[in-house]
């Protein structure tokens, strides 16, 4: 694409007629403040790595036990001084204690995967899109979600989903090793690994590292690991240092218009709209809270 | 995932009972030489970048005009000394002449997108998977492909698909600027940009670069660009230097077994098989040709 190519998407908005269904940017622009949800700081992780800060939202509604354990690990500064240890092409970036021997403090050493899924009773907003993996897909509080015919729901592994590393035993994950998906959505991990949140900002600090040449993409030499300076809970960050973010609500007509625009990119200046969009290609809008 | 986690996939093969449907690795292992296609060197690009060689297969069956033009550009050494100029997170890596002024030699300056699609009469092998973008999906000669109800087929933009950059005019792409998809499949580009091949080997040489901070992920400073030493056509590479690759044929029962295994990863040691797989999560196996 030349520079002009995708700029066309922005230019076409100038010609946008109010009576037409909106394009992606117009769908966001025409939302109201009530269409956005300010993220609870108690659910945010601030991870300082690679000269920047990755902001992650935890999802206790899907994984209360894991989130509780990770909050304990973070508060006790478990992650400070750990590192990114694995970058596997088109799959995952994983971080934590490379030695796998660092004491977990008062956190649990093992959190059962089974206790976290499948979650019933979540406020699921379905989108009418076909999916290769599940009969129904949609969102719960901004997290991409699939549902079976019995109403059991689970968070899906899309790009930027936060997952818990574990060994073979399904209760061997503590949250001391975390990963995020960096390529095509590895949906075969759904329900096999605990999906517990997603990266809201700073994915470029997790993806742009040399791929590990060891088995599974682990770095073979200590010097290759990327240091993590520290990880803090949003609610422990002094107010003056906080990065206040809001996420578009996924249970509103405004979000439905956004999904519709993603499925019909001809409204954004493309020649042909596909009349469809994959669940994992709907990146829920995130933006800084406007300061008055 | 701890080190043990994905190793389980390999370990489980030891316990694989011959009467069961095969897992992914077993499906490949039980293929015969006739299930593989040696890639025609006239369709290969060897691109030397980042200290390694990216191997790309061109698809003249989808894009004869573009492929012809790119062969001309390569033969006249257009790409030697150009660079990667754009890396946009979860979207594309793009390379070519950053000045957009380098003479195109005897290549055409403009190849119409319309002439290349939709392609009828290709040997399309359908896979029985749901897709958000098209009523039918499958493969043509190893390339991921979608088809409408009239039988028109087009190559899809999956991870590693090779695309042609262009300006707003649909005949403004020459092949002098190329891109590949580096994240979640940007399927909304399907039929909007010419998809003309795919990267068979060396994606890690295209994805692990700092993301550009300019508009659309372009690098803002010349020093950030990643030099491309040279690009050669496979058929122009001296036989002793060639990297002989073969791609699994996608029109065989062996490949159908591979797809089935990808859709049912419980056979690979996962707890739950999703009974489905996205077109773009089926990475067609590629391997070096065994030397006798």
C-alpha cells in the first residue's frame, strides 16, 4: 500500500453523508459518553518493559481465581525484575520468571483451570457473524467471547488476549507465567488455557522482539531476554501517574454500528465490503479519557 | 505456557494409536511423497533482509499480470538496496523503494487489480469450515482461497499472504511496493488489494522490527528502515545456493487429514478440541526437500 492507499479511509469520511450507515471512524465519532466504560483501576496492570508501559485489563468476571492470584503476585512485586522469555512467531509472547524458581510469596502455586470455565450468566452481547470454532460469538464487557448451545461462555484467544501459562496439569498455572497472542488468533487454546484479560495498549512493546530460536520460541541465552522493570496494579499507581483509559461498551447500539462498519469496509473507502467480519478482527476501541 | 505445556503435543504422539484419526504431526508423518509439491523455482523470490533469506512463492494462477511484472522488477534488480519502510502493528510489513521515485525499468508502472480477480476455473479444494467473510473457503495449490456462490475465487489475506501496495487508483500498483500480513488476517483487504503469493519461510525476518510511529506505521526516519540486500528469482539462483522447498498438496486426502487434525487439537494433547478451525489458522506445511 502506498501512503495514499489507507489514507483514503480517512479522506472518505469527509464525504460521509449523515444518512448513510457509518464507517468505522464515524461510528466511533457518533458515539456518546455513555457508550464508553472507564476501566476500573483495580483491574489494570501497568507493565514497564522495552522503554514503555503495557496496559492490561484483567477480567475477573471470567477468571476470578486467577485474577485474585495475579493481583497478589503483582502487589508482592513478583514480576519486578522478571523478563520476556519466549517469543514464538505468529503465536505468543510469554513473560515471567525464567528460572521458574522464584518464590510465589502468599500467592497460590496452582489455580485450577476448571474452576474458571465455562462461565454462565455473563452479560453476553451476540454479534451475528459466522465463526469456525463456536456456534455463537460476541462480547462480554469488551472481551471477545464464544458461547455454546447450552449458554456456556468463554473468553476467546484473539490477538492481545492475556493467557496463563501452565504445565501439563490443568491446575499448574498460577499466573506467574503469562502470555499474549501475537498473531492469527490461536483459538484452539480456547478453554484449554485460562484466558483472563487483554492488552489494551502497548502490544508493540510485546511483539517487536526477535523470535526465540529454542523449542517453542524460548530464548536460548539469558542475554536475549527482555527485562521487565516492574508491574503495578492500576489502583496502586499514584493518581498523577495513571493512564486513564476508556473502552467502548460492547452492549450498545453504538458498538453494533461499529461492528457493522467493520464488516462493511466499503464505507471506509474500500472497493468491496466483505459483509462479514471475524470476531478477532473486531478490536474494541480504547482511548484516553478526555481531560476536561 | 511452561516449557512442558506444548511439549505435550509431541509427547502424545508416542501414545498415538494407529487406528485413531491422526494428530497434526501424525497427519504429516503419514503422508507420502506424492502428497507434496516441489515449488517451481520460477515462482520463488529469495529476499535477503535482516541477516537471513525470506522465501516467497508467487501465485501466477491468481495474478499473472502482477507476477509477470514483479519477475521483471526482480530480474532488473529493482529491489536490491531498497528497504522495509513500514511495520504497522497487527497489520502489515511493507517494503520497496522508500523514495517512490526509483525507475521501474522495463516493468509496467501500473497493473490493474481488476484483471486479476475474481479467478474462475482454478482447482479449488473446499474445506468444510465456517468463515465470517465468504460462503466457501479452501485452497488452490496451497494458497488460502475464498469463493462466492457463483464460483468466483480469490486468494485471501491471511498471515503471510503477499500483497501489492497501491494508491487510490486500482491500477496504481506495480509490485514495486509489496506487503505481507503480520497479524490477525486482514480479510477486509480481500479483492481490494491484489494478493499474489505467500511467504513460505522467514516471516520472523519481517515481523520482529520496531513498529513505525508515523501514519500507517511508516518509519519516520531513514535510519529506521531495514535494508534489503537483494531479491532474486529462484530460477536465477545458482543450483548450489538454492533452498529446495516442498509444500503439502492441498487437494489430497493427506491434507484433508491434516485440516481435520488442526480442527481437533485434542488429538494433539489439548483437553478440548474445538471441532473447527479458521481458514487462516491452517498453515499449509512446508519443508525442505529431503536430499538423498
